[in-house]
C-alpha cells in the first residue's frame, strides 16, 4: 500500500481527526490522477473550512443582545454556501447547518418584514405626497438592491456550475471523451472560464462518437455500414433490426417482424439497396433499404445464424443450426439448393465474383460450393468445429477459423494444403483478410489480436492491450491501413498497420463490445455492444500530424532544415535519421555508440551537428555523403546539447560544468569555456546576432554568456532542473526557459539585468523543451504528460492548441522556418516523431460550433442527474430538447 511504501503518512489533529499527507511530491508528477484528486480535495476542504469559520464566528456572537444577526449569511454569501452543499455530498457539520437554517429563516423574515414595511409606507404616502415620494424612492432602492444580490448569487452559482463541468470533463476525457465533449457543451460562460478552450482543443483531437445509436432494448450483436457510407444497420436480441443515418440524425427505421433475436444483418453489396436479416425464429428476411418493406422470407427448421447476398444481387445464402446452408435464387421462386452438414452451419460467404460459396460448420468442415453448377462441394477438414469462413479479395483463397485456436488459409484450387496461422493461446473469434489479400488479422479469447502474412511467413505482430477477450478484428481503409478490435473490456481499439505504434482507444460503451466494422472510406467505424447501443466513431479527428516512426527507441531531439523540406531526429539507438517533409525516411546516419541527445542543422542546411552520451559531437553532411564527416569533439563525459552560431562558423556544446564550451568549426581557434554552472548543462543556444549564448542547467539556473565566454546574467527562479533555454528570435531581451518543475517561463533581461519572469506557463508534468516560432509570435512546450502545447506569446495564460497524439513523454519540439506553410515537429519517448500543421486559435463561438457539429449525441437524463446534479424533471426536459433538436423521439429510461 501507499502507507507501507511510505508514500503517504497518517496522523491526526488535536480534535482526533485522522488525515493523510503525501510524503513525496514526485508522486503527484508521476500520477496525474492523484494530483487532480488532491487538488479537488484541497478545494473541497477550503470550501468547508470557510463555512466552518463563518459558523464559529456566528456562534461566538449568538449570545449578544442582537443574537449575532450581523454574522448570519445573506445575499451572495448565502447563495455561495448553498451551492457548496449542493456540490458535495458530505455533511458539513451541525454548526454549519445551524448557521444556514438561521440565515435562511432570518432572510425569509427580513423579506416578509420588508414587504410589510413597504405596505405601511405606501398607506402613509396617501396622506403626505412628499413623504410618499421619498418612501417610494427608498422602496425602489431596496428592491433594486435585492434584485442585484439575487443576480450576483445567480452569477456566482452559474460560475460554480461551469467550474464543476470543466472539472468533470477533464476527469472523463481519457475514459470517455465523447461524454467529456457533452460536458463542455453545457458550460454557459466559456469565455470567462480559463482552461475551457484548451480542454475543447484536446477533446476534439480524440476519437469521438459521431453518433450514439439508442433505441434497442437488448444487446446489439451486429452492426454494418452501407456501401455508400450513409447508413448503418444494427441487429439486436430484442427481435428487431434498425436502419440509421451514420450521423445519428432523425429517427431510425425499425425492421420489425422477427419473432426472436436477430443475430445478423447485412446490406446487399450492389449499392446497399436491400438488407438481409437472420434470426432465432428460423427465418432470414430481405428488406427494402429505401422504405423498410419486407420483400421476402427464407425459412429453415432451425435458428438462422448468418446470411449473405451475392455480389450481383441474384442469390441469398443462409446458415442454420438445422445443419443446412441454403442457396436461394432471388429472380425466381424456385426451391433453394441445400448444402448439408453434420452439424450447425455457422457462416456463409460468397466469393468476390459470386461464383462460389463457402460454408463453415460445427461438424469440423468448411465447404466450397459452386453457385452456378451442381458439381460436388470441396470439403476442407478441420480437427475442431469451424466457426467462420471467408474468401480473400481475389477469390483464390479461403480463410477459416476453428476452435482449435488456429486460422487456416486454403487455396481454392486445392493444389496444396492450408497455411496454418497458429500462436494464439485461446480460441479464435474471427479472422479477416486485408483488402489486398496479403495479410490476415485474427482475434482471440486470449485478449490479443494478431497480424499475419497470409502466406504464413515470418512472425505475427501481436496486438496487445485489451483487458478482456477480443471479440472480433477487421481491416479498414481502402488499403487496409487500419485494424479495429473490439473487446469484452468495453472498449474498441484502432491500430495502424503501417506503424508499430500504440493503438487509439475508443471508449464509451458500458458493456462488452460484440462487433465492429468500418465505413467504405475508413474514416468512420461502428461498434455494437451488450449495452443496447451502437456507436459511429469519427476517425478523422484533426490531429493534423504525420507520424515518423522510429525503429530506434526514444526520440530525444528533432530539428527542421532551414528550407523546411527536411526533418532530422536523434534517437536512443545512437542513430540520426533524415526524413522528407511527406514522412519518407531518406537516410540513416550511424556512428555514435550511445544515445544521440541533440541534433541541429547548420544555418545553410548543409551540415548536421549531433551531441551524444558517448562523449562525442559530430558533423555530418546533410546529403548523406561520407566525405566531410568528422568528430568535432571527444571526451569521457557525455554531451547533452549542441547549437550552431547564426553564421555557422561556431558551435556550442552542453556537457558538464567544466566541459561546456564554444568551438570554431574549422578548429582554428582555441575553445571558449563556459564555466560557472554547478551541475550538468542540458542545453545551449545562440542569440539571433550570435553575440550571446544561453545555457540551461541541472543546478536550477539558466545563464547568459557573451560569445567570449563572459557571464552576463544568471536566471534564478525555477525549483528544479532547467532543461532548455532559448533567446526570442526578434527581441533578444526576452528569454524562454523550461524546467523539471513543470513550468516554462518568459524572462526579460536588459543590459545584463534580469527583470524577472513576466509569464509563467504551468504544466502538470516536467517540461523537457520549449521553443519559439520563427517570428516569435508563438511558442511550443514539450511536456512529459505526452502533449505539446502551443501558446501565443502576447498572452500565454493558457495554450490555444494542445497536440496529444504521442503515447509517451514529448521530449522536444521545433517549428519549421517557413511562415507560409507552418509546420511543427515533435519527438517522444514513444519512439516516434510527428509533423503537425498547427491551426490558428479559434474564438469561443467557433469552438462552440465545433462542439455542436462533431457529434449528434445527447446526455441521457441519468447522465444529467449524475454529472450535472440536475433534478429529474430538469434532466428529462433538457434531454427531450436535445433529442428533438436532432430529429429524434426521446426514449424513456429503463427502470
């Protein structure tokens, strides 16, 4: 426990109240949720201590002749106290309750007394006109004052509610970003709330539910997007299928008529003009997509588990527990052709040309059947029940899943045996081919999915992260660039097939996710869950980043060439990599024996300068040529940072206090030492005119030096290591520093005199790097919380843009020098660098519009009661208003 580990200590105050105290502040930096809880708890304690103080003051004067009335609460203070009690469920103490009761009673008595006094004054005014005028004026003043106090109390209550909403949204953002978005929508005065714009920027970069499809009363077991991407069909155990718009607007069309659970629903491949549903009631049914008309019913003697429509729309195939697959002609009323099995038939699938059908059965076989001829089917034997079978996009291979935990790829020609894809530690649930047929993804009860070459060569890529069984996995995008997995852990995850990067989490469902799929363009996904909902996910969230995936571990440093066309990254594996602006790896420079901690381009772009923990600094021609490569400095101590002078003739190297120095590139001058720091120097940078340098050190200071090595100024104020420092590119009296203490600071230094830090940019975690934009109007901070933040220099109270695609600490950041095409590059311990297109800051009204446009979801009455504290009647009214705004009928809550 935290007490046993001495991370918390227990004690009690004089009144015997037990309390806990954090023993190490580092616990707050490494556990953001704890920091948030501690902040919220401190705020709660402050509120209750204030109420307790008021109560004690009143009790101390209650024995006086006036009964302590002047110390009772009224107006805004009374509204504030009532809001605190509504906000927290904790009882405030008997003395506070007594104070509130007495204050409310006195307020009511004063109101009643004021009304009686007003009536008497009005009666007296009938006799004396002059007195009447004076008393009337007095009454108006009293009423105006009372109205002003009420308005003040209402404003305070609204602000308190907005603060609570912002706090709730922050806690929900990672676990349920869609719900966090709905919370941010409810803020009434966003322009007056610091942090709202930043939170909106963050949540809009998350994968959000474009629509939450509510209406089914039992589990949704299957979901599919129409070929044109405009519709979604769902199948549910409540006995219905439903046809929805993908944006969630308007009422769904209910396909009702089945007398048992509906297990499967699919669109016709040719335009999605019809829908085939399969049901426990022993029938499959064909419906018109246009108006929901029942077109035809196909009957079995047992449960129908699956159905398929041929690519040309002329045949329907059904799979049943009665041991038969049936092939039904749609252009005639002829009897169906039967494909018998010795056990339940699980699935059926047509080949892409529609000439063949494959069936999968519990009898341990799959069978390939000719649709147009009566030739005997080809049997594919397995040692265990077969749960699914499907063709590849060319129709030349069949992929089967058996309960022995192995997927098999069979040539349709039968020329050779199957390729076995084995390695899962549990039963398989699904297997799918990629769009080019070269890859297979499998899902398993062992909590993993795996990506295999279809020919079985090499080792599979294991997709780990789910905390429960993976119910299905499938490819998405025209080129199969995405994999969607859904799990009993209530989440779906989106994996890139092009980079071995952590997945994007799709949270929001409240129970097992049973099925999922993609739209035809891969920009939206759908999921179906036991929680009786389906969700449409927007996958083109504006992260605006191009990943540069490193195979070399942590990315410690990034740099952009002076023409903006090249990006350099320095890695943990000792290599430097050069990338084109479109994300293509151009070349790899090797020579360092340990981590490369810094990389910079020369001003003319012809050279790269690197600094490494191996104790060397090296020069490299940026065109990759061998000629000209050389070791510029070598020592036993590590180098942490490096910089070119603006004329490219000098370099500065950051190392130990005695090894930090300035060197002439051509070696014709003696090194200039920069001695004075009390610990390792983490970074070094030149001013724009090359006459000064600034260093950042683990001793907690930054220091400014002349180019001749003379100390000009020392910047004190950070509470931990200073990790980076840089001069403003246009106004060199301004200096930017970042620190392990979780802040970045903008300083003013004039003629060697430090005027102090006039801007403090707070973060919840260490800030390894901070950098100016080329014109100095913006700056970027790289934070250990996995985000980079972009700030306006003119008013950096909060960032206007938060970039949050990285899955590890952001270690470095650099702007592109081309103002006409702004770019920002970040590096991270997740092993990647990313190229961003930072957007301009949006006004509050535009952000509100984006919040409304991005999702058609509405808060349910239960969510409004639980998160907003709405009373039942108000919660229902607000939900009704939202649902009707989207053209939907509000659904009564389940008891």
